[in-house]
């Protein structure tokens, strides 16, 4: 095999591999913290962005002599949850809804103050319903602050009516200032390129898995090398990528583009899973007689995977544009298909020899070859080559959920339970106060 393929006879740099599995809880916790708190450009950029916007809110709030901390706290809350960018229309809609909310809170608190038992039922109903609507419609965290301001005003009027006027005015001014800073920050001061961050993360993950596969390819033939190799880390970036995709979905108007990005996330997780399986199979302490007979074919497969994964990572970082680099990807796929077919034929020819080997070696080799073919099937399609959309029959709807379905809310019992728990907590807080 040529040196330019990325797979050599010598053991490559194993720093791409995961650390050893810790033996105790403290070691595991230390390793966990090291991975979670590891610095990255995106993490540093996000931290600085949150700090800058919160500082602006605090400074402007102080210059306007707003005594409450609504402005910096609301700004921090919105930016720290990674909500999608706030548009001008939504900014005005939020402000209008908050004005209506504050006004209705003043009136309703005055009416319900004469009937405390009815106040509890009202608080529970409003908290439960608003939480279900906000969560069900996937609204941004800015909408949650309307809930908070509504109940803050309601509690103030019910408990300390003498401070109702100034408290309500300060709360409205602070949250409105936070909304304005959020709009300016998202669109002018420091706009966030979420789709670009998602593509960079997906491409970097494919590149890491390519290097993991390179290491596994060397260790598979050498017991000494396998002892020095650590398999890929058993963690997933799915939650992180789906969180980024949730923001992209609300900012990206093209449904075709959203499908491509979601397909790229799914394929990235499948590639990572295959790299984990191949890494652990390469470490197995079993005889290596039969695999050495297939070394030429296996190394050809690893070299083809190296080219294909390198091209996939480059294509992903470049933006997953349809039609770009199509000829190179087809050539890489043809080479990979031929290498896998040659491995399949050679394995079939060696079946008599494989039957004579130990059961552990035969099982390991069969699993390894099968996983290579599965990875090849994953790479057969690029994220842009989406399969035809399936047609599903509409789900049956219960009578109780028809109203929610007509409003576009999900029929999720777990979300209902979460909303009810939130309503109970807010009602209990009112009693305690």
C-alpha cells in the first residue's frame, strides 16, 4: 500500500484515540470533566457572546436607572439557551404580547385577590397551559420570560399591592430592553452562523472517525499495535447536533436544505458507531492468522475508506452543496465498492481455512468484515441523495387531543405531565410566598 493513502505498516499517531477507561469513580469523573470542559473555538465564541450581551444589558439598565435585574437576567437567559435569532416582526410581537400580559395580570390579580382559593386554580391553569403551548410550539426562551413577568406582577399585586405600579413598570422596561438587545445582538452586533457551526462540527467529527479507522486498520494486523491503541470514545454528539439543527430549522426556510442537514447528522452518528465497533474488534485478543492472509484486501478497503471519509469530511465542511465534487465522490465510491467486493470474494474463497481456525478468530473476522460492509452502505449515499419521502397514514387522534392537534401542538403525554408539574410548582410557590 502506498504511503499516501493514510494507512501504513507502522502505528500512526494514537492521540486521536480516547483515554483509558478509568478504574474508579473519581478517575471517571476527572476524565468526564476534562472532556466536557475542553476548550474549543465555538465554546469560547459562545461564552464571549453571552458575556458581551449580558454586559450591555446591565450597563444600559444601570444608565436608565432600572433597579431590578430583569434586563441582564433576561438577556443572559435568552442567549445562554441558544435560541434562534430574533427577527424584527417577532420582536414587536413579543413586546405586544408582554404589554397585554402585564395589563391582564394587573386586572386579574385585582379581581382574584378577593378569592384566594380561586387564585390558586387560576395560577395552576395559566402556568400549565402556557408551558404546554410554549413547549409544544417550540417557542424561543424569550417567550418564557413573558410567563415569568406575568407571574411576578401577579404575585406582587397579591402580596405587596403598594409596590405594584413601580414593580410592573420596571419589569416591563427591563424585559423590553433585553428583547431589544437580543434583536440587535442576533442581527447586527454579533450574529451567530448556526448552520456554519453545525457543518464544521459534522465535518470535524467525520475526520476524527477517519483517523480512528486508520488506527483500527493498523491494530487489526498487529497484536502489539492493538495493545497500544485505544478505541474511539463511547460518547455521542447527537444531542449537540440536534440542538444546533433545532436552531437551523427555525432560521432555514428551505425544507430541502433542512432534510439534507438532518440526513448529515444521522449519517455522522452511523459512521461514528461503525468506527467504535471496528475499533473494539481490532483490539480483541484473538489469533491473527486468517486476517493476515487477507491483509492485502483489507488494506485496500481501509485505503478506500480513508479516501471516501476524507472526501466526505471536506464536502461537509464546504457546505454540502448539491452537485459539488460529484465526480470525485463517485470515483471514491467506485474504488470502495471494488475493494469491498474483492474482500468479499477473497473471504468466500478462504471459507475452508476460516472453518479450521478457532471460533473466536472466525467470529471476530466475520464481524469485522460485516461492519466494513455496513460502513460502506452508509457511505453509499451522500446527505444530498435523500431517499424518496415515505407516505404515512395520518395518526389516529383521541377526542381529547383534537384541539391541541388543530393548534399544531404535539400529542405528547410526557409534555402534558411536564406542564402539569410546572403548574403545581408555581401554585405551591404562591402559597409559600
